[in-house]
C-alpha cells in the first residue's frame, strides 16, 4: 500500500513527498517525513483523516512548526497543513468580530486588525504561528493570550463531527487549552471578539513591542521562542541565567546569550543537540531550585 498514491488518487489537495522537516519548523531541524498534504477544505480534511486511519498511517496537524521539535529520525507518517483554511471575515455590529481559518498566520491577522482599528490582538504581533496553533497552545504575551479574545472555536472531533466550542468550553489557562487534552480534535476556524480602538495607538504599541523584541530576543537565529513556561511567581529565563547557562552550547545549539529562555540553532544544530540542551536547563533548575519547569515545545517522533 502506497499511502501517497492513495491520497493523490482522491485529489484532496497538494501533496509533497519525502519532505525535509527543517523546512517546516522554526528550529530548522528534524529528519524527513513521508509527506505533507494541504487539504483544500473541511470535507477533504475529513477524507484525508479517514484514509490515514483506515490504513493505520500516523499523522499530525502542522501549523507553522513554531512549537515543535521533531527528532532527526524519519517520520513515517503524513503531516497535514491547513494553509488553505485561510479565510478572514469581519462581521457583527461595528465589525468587531473576526471569523478566521485555522491556517491563517497570527502575525498577519494582528496587523490586519490594527489596520481596521481593532484592539485586543496586539499581543500576537510577534507570535510566529497560525491561528489554529495559537488557540491550541493558548499563545500569549504581554499579560494577554488567545483566551481573552476567542469567542468560539469550530473543531473537528476525533469522531469526525464538526462542533463549535464556546470560550468557557475551551478551558483556556496559561499556555493550555481543551485541545491539548483532546489531541484527536482539530481546530478549523475561530471567532475572535475585539474592540474598537485608535489605529495610530494600536500600531504604536505593535511598533514598540517589535523594537523590544529585537532588543531582547535572538530573532536573527532559528528558534521556537520561549522554551519553558514561566513558573508561578518566577521567570524561566532568570532561573536559567542565574545558573550561568547563558551561552551554554551542545553541538550547534546554544542557550541564547540575549535571552536565556531561548535556545537557538546557531550552527547547523541537530534536533538531538536542542533536546539535550533543553533537558540540561530543565534538570539544572530542578536540581538547584526544586522547580519542575514545563517545556512549551512538543517533542515529536522521539519514541
């Protein structure tokens, strides 16, 4: 059974074969995958998942790969990208609500809302993921996150039913959501509720924060953003820095000397290099402070 040929036969969307995962993750690491499919619509997504399940082929929904660390091994499965799920609609009274597909880039959406003088999404202007990935992770910054602006989420359940979950049902908490506890569910579309603001003021906030990121984060190197969630009442970066781990290297991976909660691919790192450095930081903080930091990144294909 050739799963790629089977999917191609159904004409469900563009398919790429034998892909290098470093092209699809922000760490720019990882082995190869059997293939990536870009379903054209929800029906084709459902058909794709059904075919993969019927043939016992593993699969994973892939956004911008900004919170994933694939191993260096071959991923004998299919990645599903929802890039075609990219429609945006402003509606409701004063057009304060935004209906947006899960594959739409979050930064692009934040800037689009700013142009329309809509406030509430400024925090997302530097988060390099898709809307679906941001909802899944409850991505946030500057004391705000997706939980503050999401009204409801259309999802595909693990039984291939399409349902809408209201904000409360999404169980948003710090870097956590209902979807993380139900990995068979797929975010399809999101409705955000924003507020009217002044375009100049909104764009000024975005500009200031961009400058702050440039000054404080190693944006010139591949990374996956913050590695660890901040422990309650503390900062992961400070804990790591206080242990003298800034600049620590394993292979081509390094704890950024600009921000200790960033691990960067500074010299053709392998995924193994990055994982070992993450584990070193985690274990050092646990040993010294008895704080069990939770990693924001998801490790894929390491078993």
